[in-house]
C-alpha cells in the first residue's frame, strides 16, 4: 500500500479511536446502513402518497392488508431463517426485496395511475421495513466481537441516521423528474449496492478466526414465532409492553388518518404530496438526531425511563386537543413532527430499555412478536376503530385524546416499575403469571 494511503488510514483510525485494521470494516458497515436507510426512507413519502391516491376512506383496508401480509410473511421468513445460514440470509433477503421493488417500479412507471399497483406497494413496503433493518444488525452482531461492537456500533449507526436524512431529501429533489416509479428503481439499486458491503464484512470477519470469529454465524438462526406468542401470553410485564405498543400504534394511526385527510384536501397534486411528505421526513430525522445527541440520555439519567415513556403521550393529548380546536394543515404538520421525533428519540429508546430487564429468550422471541404482529395488529384495529367512530358520528380527535391519555398511564406504570428496579442486578423474571 502507498505510504500516503497508510498515513491517511493511521490518521483516520486515531481520529475515530479504533485500530487501523478495523477501519475498512467500519466503512463497510457505515455504508451498508447508509444505503439501506436511504433506500427505505426514499420510498416512505411515496407510500404515503399512494395511500392517499387509493382513497383516504379506504386506508383502513390497507392497514388490515398489511397486518394479514405480516402474518403470512413472518412464518415464511422464519422457515427461511431456519434453513439458511445467517450470513446468507441478508443477501438473499435483500436480493428478493430489490427484485420486488424493481418489478413494482417498472409497473408504476408503465401505469402511474394504477391504484392497485400503488396499494400493493403500500402494503409490501410496510411489511419489508420490519425485517430489513433487523437482519442488517444481526449481521453486524455476527461479524464483530463484543469489544469491537462497543467501539464501532455507534459510528455504524451514524450511517443509518445520515441515510434516513438523505433518503427523503433525495425524494423531494427527484420525484418531479423521475416520478414515483423511478424512485422505486433507484431504491432497488441502493438495496443492491449494500450487497458488496455485506460480502466484504463476511470476508473481513472470516480472515480473522483467531480474533474470535463466531462459527455459529454459518449456522441457521432457528426458532419459531409461536414461542414468542407463548412467552407473551404468560407474562404480565410483556403484556404491558404489548399494550403500550398497541396504544402507540393507535395514536399514530389516528394522527396518520387525520394527516391523510388534510393533505388530500389541501395538496391535490401527487408529486407535491410526495414533496411535502419528504420534507416532513427530512425535518423529523434532523430533529431526532439533535434530540438523541443532546436530550435523550440526559433525561433518562436524571428523570428515569418513566419520563421517556410518558412525555410524548402527554404531549399528544395536548396536540389532539389543539387540532380539535383549530384544525389546519400547518398545525397538523407540527403535531406530526412532534409525535414522530418524540417516538424515535424518547419513546422508542425507553421502550427498548424495558427489555433489558428480561431474559435472553424474552428479549429475542417475545420482542419480535411485539415489534411485528402486535404493532401491525394495533395499526389494523385502530384504523377500523377510527372508521367506527366516524360511522357513529363521534369526534375522532376526542377518541384520540382518550387513547393518548391511556397510553400515558400505561407508559407511567411500566416506567415506574422499571425505574424502581433499575439498581437491581440481573434480568427480572417476568414469565410467571402475577
């Protein structure tokens, strides 16, 4: 290697406080997550536009279809995970995802006004996003030893944050030129571009068996989703977390449907809708980064997990009340940004902390059920609840205030239980009936 390149690598390694031989692996992991999150976040505004295009009055059917598709996809993915080595699972999954997005992009480009192509895309992207990210982190856990993970994971996660910011910004700039179908083609290419990063990381790890290479990474994952359902049913603590997630999904869905109605009325052009959604996404990601860096850890340390789990539900009570008094697109955008930044920067970290008091089996199997089946089930149920509220002539925002209040109470109960036990060593045993 050229001496100038060697000196550059040594300076970069000193700046990042890592060994020189980990620099290339860090770069590959950073780029993998940047591309992955850019690919997904580029399509999120398109999904919201497709939901409106199919009719706001039909959104509850899309939520139900997403839930049913998740129920079908989870066991299929579980079967694949049992048979494929973990390091083969990521490229196989990403190739399949890229192929489906490529096909949908070609169909959308050929027939931009097709409602059914838009609906299929809406459901499929909502299912995919639950799995693609978790698989990538599983690969990172296979490739890096625990001491390496402590050095590198925060910097690798920065790639995800930058990708999540770059994706919607690119959508806002490109949608007017390439259309929605073109964005799907670009996203498919970004997903394919992650595969060389994955291959490099596997080779890099294989070249270092003496440094603790995990041979089990060449084995299938194993395990079935039914085990997670059994653990969930037996544990009051896990049921409390599941209720928290259902209420989070319900509040989010009520606000999402309110957003769809106001945007459909105020911004009829689909391209402008996508540009609006991309601007919201970019602002949410930027603000989330700031709050995560400057606020989240300090709040958790000084006030405990309870404040992370209750702050946003309480603010959503106020936000829904404000919308009920003075509904408008500008106020709605503020409330939407507040909810999403609060969820990503406060409520989600607080929720993840709750699982640290659990044993390994509950952390993996039960958590997977809560993050997929329970979350999407909450989406579907709350969408139909909103439809029922409209059907009886009640005020949806009043119902949303009640859901947000209940969400705050559940968050307070879980947070208080966690904070009281925060100083105790070891996992909490919660698989017994209370």
